[in-house]
């Protein structure tokens, strides 16, 4: 199989998917993005879906990453254990056929701190391969389940997951605070007040005050941003403490969605009293594409 | 109006209500308990509901407490500010008619830490009046929104709310962990492991490991109890720290539901390395009835 020419990279998640046709030099030639995540595809439907992606982007070799490799995806691809590098990920690819492969996720098989990721490993490899991410560093990947990943000597060495995004969504949709949390969280005074209040490491002890203040006629302005700041601030403090001895206190890198990235960048800057250095915020889509390219180089 | 004879006490909450016919000496002569909380009653339906309670328990003077005094209840009764005592609560009663009154809630009008309670103040007054609760102490009232209350010189001086119960319910019903969190949380090894893991004050950083462990075939036993221990343990640590200087380090009191009480008692014992002393666990229903009696004594 020729992996030296153009190819298709697919980031196939739980609720969404993105695919790109990429030239050998890394240029994006075409792309698609839709809500066809794995939960919208019946178990026997993935062959047809992949054929449809090729019909739209070109009849090319295709490498996929993300939840497509989970037990609810196309194949349940075994995780590669930490420490993991591009060679190990390439060796662990599940081949549907010689020109269609699914990149494995990474696991931490530690009974006291078990962890799994699918998709983030491709972004991390891409950040390392394309330059901004240093080989010994701490990386934060915000999301529904945010990952903090320790990189040692260019390998994914250790990581941990925070359910911050999911808990915030649950509070927004289903809790007694839901009517107060309408609107998007954004950086600013409200978010900063939440990050400040998270200093005691007790976000769940400050949330109800949003409702009490509203009931008493002394409402806090921008409550959605305050609640987001409370939860993200507590995560940044806890993750920074947990990984401090290994990261040597240097600023973490951020990879992911721009909307969440600006919130995390603001929280990290506030908690560490220093803005994130230039180059520490890495776009998640670019990182994913570069990660697939780096893994393809291992196939040559 | 004669408040020296038998009367009806009603604890009317959001989803449930309990009512008792009580003799002048405090003996419970009859009672009812059902799911007729305020959200099940239309705004104009409370007169008929109260008449129905009298039809079932007796045509007697009636004092009510709880969410029945909220903006979704029978009347929106203004809160009594901290510090609050039985005299202030009696003076703040909202009289529907001369023999039907709603006890006010208590508020903390602090822009940085606004707080409100409705119903817990009656239980606290009851705990103080009937003996087990000392006039200078820290009280925890577990629930959907758990309250920790500082009592100074027999008055409700200051308090704070943790959303622990609601967040646990959200995780159980709506989160990715829901399939793992079936079954009741109970004291034991799983709960104790959760309380121990909460020592770093970062419960949201340990929850996802429940799913990762299950995915990797190294599941934690009794995950519901572990998750409950994580959240309650974090609350007990944070509340103990927040109120430590005022409570002088003495063991807190617990008032409330027995099912939650045993979990909180176990977490407090583990965090403080000492079992709760005898008399520190106070039944919530008895405390409510004694609180209504104590407020009635102020009416004489």
C-alpha cells in the first residue's frame, strides 16, 4: 500500500466527525465536518460510511482516530499502554483492509489510577511532530473529559482525566442552577471571579451561592462564566499540583477546541500568575492532521 | 388563638411532605407522609391541601416549615437574616390566618457568600431545644443541598451549602458513569476508598477512573459507594476547613435522613480519625417536630 501520496485523515468522535484529504506535503485539499459521530451509526453501518467519506473526498488510503476505535465504533481496537510513541501507535493500528486503518488509543493500566484516551494521542503526536510541543512537557486537552498528559522524552508517559466539561454540562442542563446558567461561558470578570473562588479547591461548595444570591436579590453577574471559572479553575489547580514534580513548573501546553482553549488559557494564566507563552496554544484540528501524518511516516 | 393544646406540624418540601398531630407534651398522636411536595400542587391549590391535612389529622392550629414558604409555595415568606434564633423565627411567621402560619427560612445576606435555607432552621432549633445540639457547635444537614451551619450562643450564625447530593444524583442519572453507578451507596470498603481518595480535594479528577478501570478490565468494586465517598469526603474536608476556626475543632453534629446520615457519619469519622460521639446524630423528623414546638413556645 502506498502511504507516500495523498490520504484521508478522519477524526471520528462520539457525536461529531471531521475528515480531510491531505496532500503528501501536508496541504489540506478538501474536508468535511458533520454530526455523524459513532453513536449515529449502526454497528453494521461503518463500511458504508467509510465508502461515503471516500466518495466525497477521494478514493485514497484512510487513517482514522478517536472513538471510532472503541467498543461502540467500527472495531474495538486494543489500547497501547503508556509510555506510548508514534512507533507504538503505528504498530497498534487495526487494519480494516490494507488501505483503511484505525489508530489505537492509549491506556494507563494502573489499578489506582486507570486511564484511557482515544483521539487525544493523535493530537499529542501531531503537536510533537510539528514543533510547538516540547518532548518533555505537560499538555492539557480540554473537552467533555479533559485530559492532562505528561510527555517524557517525546512519549505519552502518564495522564489523568477530569470530568469538568461533563459536570458543567449536567449543571447547565439538569440542575437547580440551570435557569441561571444560560448563555455561553466567556473569559472576563465573571470567569476570573470563579477561578479566584476555586482557590480553596472546593467548587461544589460555591455553586449554590449563585442561586442564593439570585433569590436574595444580590445576583452575581455572568453566573455561567463564574461557574465555568470555578470548575476549570479547580481543575487547573488540581492538575498543576498532581503533575508539578514532573513538569518542573513550566507552563503547560493547550491542545483543542478554540472556545474551550481560551477559557483554559485564562484560568492557567490566572492560577500561575503568568500568561501562557506564545506557541503554547495549539489548534486541535491541525494537531490531529499532523499526528496522522506522523504516524503515516512510521508506515513507510 | 390557643397554641397551648395539640397542634399540627408540617414539613412541606419540594417533592415530599410530612405532617404530624402533636399533643401539648410533644407526643405524636397521628401523622401522614406522602409525595405531595410543593411542585405537585398548583399555586391556588394550597388552601385545599391544608384543609385536607386538617381533615386527616384534626381541625387544629397548624405551623408549617420548608419550601412551602418559598416563591413556588403557598406564600413567599421573607427570610430571617443571620444570626437567627427561635424568637426571630416566631416573629417572622407568615400568618395565612390566625391558626395557620408558615415559619420563615434563614438567609445570609453576604454578597461574597450568599446563602438561604428553608426547613433546616426548624430542625436546628429543635436540636437545640431538645438537648442533643449544643449552643456553640457545627451542624451538618445532609441532603440534595447539604448545609453546614455554625451555631453561636444558640443562634444560627453562619452557614454554607454544598451541592454534593444533587451532583451525585446528576452523575447517577445522566453522566457517562450512570451505568456504573447503579445501586445504593453504602458505608464500607468502597465508600472508605472514595473518602481516602478525596484527600487531595479533587473529586472531579478521580471519577473518570471508574469508567477507565471498567473499560480496562480492572474495575473498582462498589463504584457507587466509591463515587459517593469521593464527593461526601471532599465536602466534609472542605466544610471542616471552612468552619474550623469557629467550631474549635470539636466534632460536628448531624441532623437529617438516616440513609445519608450513616454515610456522612462514616466520612466524618474517617476524615477526623474519630467516630462521632454518642448523641451527635440527630433524627431529622424528631428535630423538626421539636423545632416547631420550640417556636410555638415563643407564641405563648
